[in-house]
């Protein structure tokens, strides 16, 4: 009967449904929840920026700024100031 108890105890600790497995799953759950939170924030930011591109709310200044940045366009009479990201 003692062998059974030892095996049961070892299984409860180290088995695929044991305590260590549960701790690993909880850690993975926290990581997944963190990833989900980050992705939700990113999605909300992308939706906000996308909303600025609709005709009724189109920000011409934002469109001009973004297109110049992407295309590297500068007018001859403009001054460009490049700042390091903080």
C-alpha cells in the first residue's frame, strides 16, 4: 500500500495533471493574457488611426504628414528636423 501512496503522491506532483503542470499552465495563461491585452491595445490604436482615413473625418494634415514621411518628400522651401526617439 505504501508504493501506491508514493506513486499517487508523485503523480499528484509531477504527473501531466499534477501541481507542476498546473503551475506551468498558470504561467502560460498569464503570458497569453498579457499578449491578448497588448494585441487589443494595438487593434484599438489601428482602428483609431483607420477612422481618420474616412472621407467624413479625413485629417488632411495627418495624411500629408504620413505620406511625406513614407515617401521621403520635402519641398525645397521646407526645413526638416530629425529627432531621436525617446
